[in-house]
């Protein structure tokens, strides 16, 4: 296969949803189609196996939350599919946001009964901002849920999407008979048998023929014809360009648990979803088909192997070929590194790979050289952008609880921040360190890891902060900004990049501050 063919056949995407909507189940069924796993339950088993080999993963196991964002790759038809798993739990939302910088498209899973939930809203908003193409999968059709049209309305309103149903359910719950596939013009009958990998489909060339009546009964057939007419009247026709620009979102219905409607989703997905896309660096736009390798770190995974305590840095390849044992430039360190055992990830295992292509993810063993957002190249100095920090939701002072271990503590904090576990701020007034996180759970993770990986002990002290806002003055020398620095000194801190941050203790105080200093901009993310 040529280099260009290798690029064109890759589909790198993430599945996002509110917890329990069925992301894991769907992932597993997709893997079954790829022949990447043999039986149901393999994906979950995989999670448990991992936690048994890593201290840190104990936390995950105990709490039953998938902390890790793993990569699952498999071949389907002639496509190479890379699924980047994203934690649905809100405390790990930032991890998911960063993973979204490495996907070319996403599938959004919505529970037919619960409709659009909070986490889905947040994640879809990020995808919308980044113009990531999205396909919606409405799951659990074997259960009683909301009316299909009401649900499509809800998706449009709450998620701000323009939907285009490419399949439509025939009944629901007890009455669920199957799915009419608008995209392929056929009917898939629901048997409720989850062991069936490939469903029988019946081609329907003419909706008005008696064929549908024979399959699902007169009543359901008439209702379907009516509904399809409505669908045609209300929703825009599918337009691939609009989907790729994230202006239109195809919708599929199904039941992941019953492996129903999943093949339809996958077949359409591989056909329409984008191949690896060009990416902006600060210097220029980089095309995947360029000869020279470039890539960036979007995730760092803590010691999977407790005997080695090393980390795995996940690199998304943007352009060129990544080859084993080849020296690449670590742009931030201005130093060349060679990797003798880059890992690729397959459903149940990771393997050392010699060559990887744009769209692929490789895991590099790291002893502390990488941090999130780092760029690797063949020599060119470019910096990929687009891995912002978001304002944390929780803030606590961090104190050293063992004076003999100060060095270990600072090293530990430093490395954990590079991994993106949380954000560190230093107060301007007194130099005290503040840890900001998206969820309260991270404080336990940090404490646990500092102790087990670095031999350091910390304690926390509450700090009442509503949001951390990155400060952008119109002019650093103007009187207004100088006054701001003087008056608000108690509330100012620096982040790890030395950017100025304002701690607003309430929405009200933020509003007042904005009014008082109109020439200063306050941003909720570090990238502006
Ligand atoms: P995640 O948290 O989004 O990864 O959700 P899971 O895949 O773990 O699914 C959550 C629960 O919903 C599990 O108990 C699944 O068995 C169940 N589930 C997933 N898909 C379906 C479905 O199509 N129908 C029904 N009835 N249950 C489902």
C-alpha cells in the first residue's frame, strides 16, 4: 500500500457520552465487527486486568471509573480504525477535552430514555467549537424511551446541532420491530438476539410496496411511511460536505447491547468520516501527506507497570511516517530522542510497531521528558497548538506534610502537572501553591500518587475560588491594568507557563471586576 493509501484508509475518532449511555458497549460491538475481539465483555475485562497490574489503577477499580483514556485500533473492510476512548466521568472531563484534540471525528451516544444529559452537552460544545464532525447514535431502542421526533428536537436544541436522521426506528421498547435504514434503503429486523453478529437485512426499494407490511405488520408499516415522510419534510438531506464541516450531524438509532444498528452505523461511518486532517501549528498548516514526520503529545499515562514507574506518552501522528529507532526532535527541549519500542494499541494488547502513519497513535515510554502539548518532528521547529487548559472547578492549597521530602514532593507535583492531572498555580502575594482540578476526585489521585510514586506526603487546605480566569490586558502599561494588579493582588496567581491568572471568588465578583476594568479580558481557557 502506498503512503497516501495508508493515510486515506485511517479513521481516528472518539466516542463521547454521558456515563451509562452505552459508550463501552458500543466500543465493544465495534471491535467485534473488526474481529478484534472474540466475545462480548472483553473491553470491560481489559479494564480490570489493567488495574490489577498498577497501583494507581486501584483507585479506578475501587471506584469503577475508567480513569485511563485508551486507544483501540482494528481493521474493518479496508479501513484502519483508531478509537480513542474518552472517560465519561465529569471529574476527568479535561482528559476527554484533550483527547478531542487528537480525533478527526466523534460519535455521540445518547440514551433514548434519558435524552441529552449534562456531560454530553459539555463535550458536544467542545466539538462544536472545534468544528469536529459528529455522528449521533441513539442507543437502547430495546427500552421504552422518548418519541424519536421529540428526541431529535431535544438534540437540536440542547446540543445546538442540525440533525439528519440516516436511520429511523420502527416502534420502540416492547414494540421495537427494527430499523429502517434511510442511508442504505433497507430494513433491519430486530430479533433481540445479541449473539448475532450480522443482522439480516431486507432491501426495500419502494416504501409503498407491501414488503414492509409483510415484515412488520400493516399498522407499523403505515406509521413508518408517515414518519419517513415527516423526516423528509423536516430535516435537511444528507450532505457530506456539511457533515465534514460540522454543520450537519447524521443520526442513527439502535441498541448497542443487542448489537443492533451498529453495523449500519459503522458502515456509514467508515464511508463518510474524515481521514486524518491537516493541523495548524503556530508556524503553519501541516498536511498529513507531507513526507516528514510531525506529531504531538495529547496524553500521558502514568506507570502502567509498577516495576518500572515509567510513563507512556501518547503521540498523535499528524504528518509523515513515524519510524522506530529514528531520532526525532523534541521541540521544547531542542533535543533529539530515539524510541526503540514505540507501542501501538490493539483491542486486547499493545505491540511494538516499526512504522505508524498519520491518524495513528503511538505510545512512547517516557521517563519525564514529555508534557502534554509537546511537539515531535524530524527537525523542523513547529509548535502544535490547541491543547488549552480550562478553568478548574476546585481549588485547594497544597502543603508539604513531610519536611524531609520536599524535593520529592516538588518533583512529583511537577510531573503530575505535566501529565495534565491538575493545574498548579502560584499566588503572587506569598508564593503559596494552589492545585486546581476539574473534579474533587483528582485530589485523592494526586495524594495517592505522590505517596506511592514519589514517596512524598501532602495535605490540602480549602480555598474558596469560583473560577480561575486567564488575564489579557489591552496594554500592560496602562493605568487601569496597573491599578488592577495593585488592587487585586490577593487574587492573582501565575500558572505553570507563567501566565497571569485571576481567582474570582464568585460569579458576582468576576462580573464586578470585569465592569471595573473594561480594558482587561478575562478568559476561561489558557488559549486565547
Ligand atoms: P458507558 O458508561 O457509556 O460506557 O456505558 P456502558 O456501555 O457501560 O453501559 C451502561 C449500561 O447500559 C450497561 O449496563 C449496559 O449493559 C447497558 N446498555 C448498553 N447498551 C444498551 C442497550 O442497547 N440496551 C439496553 N437495554 N441496555 C444497554
